[in-house]
C-alpha cells in the first residue's frame, strides 16, 4: 500500500508542478490571469484562465486532469502540445495515462491506457 500512496503523492506533485509552470507563463494579450485549482481529497487538477482580452471576457478551463483508479485521466488538455509527454518524461508510465477526451473506441490507438 505504501508504494501506491508514494506513487499517488508523486503524481499529485507532478501534476500540480506542471500546471503551475503553465499558470506562471505570461498571457500575451490582455489582462488575463491563470491559476491552478487542486482538489486533493478528490484528486482533481485544473488550470484555469480568467480576465479580459480587449473587451472580450476570458474564462475557462485549460487543463483538467484527475487521478482515478491508479491512473491519470486527462479530461481536457488545451495546452498547444498537450501535457502527456511531459507526464511521461516525469516518470508516469503511458499505460497509466488515460486520454479521456478521446472516445473509448479511439483510445486503443493512442499508445496510452484505455481506461
């Protein structure tokens, strides 16, 4: 059980650090802030943006990930190149990453976990 807990703690830290990196990048247009929202008790991790770009309101989720059933589920990934390769580089095995934004029948062809 300690190994699973250590792995989960490591993944939590990796997700939070990775999302914070993107939150710290300056937004090039307008007065837009980014921030990380973490629900440690539910294992949800989100990168959000909010503010104004000229007269247009900006508000929404850039990335939503969840640790569920010993896997990292990527529900939404609005980062240009995605965060999956960065998770793999940080030591998360591909068979423990679910690209949940793809339909289940497509996931078998992604090289990542099915569910």
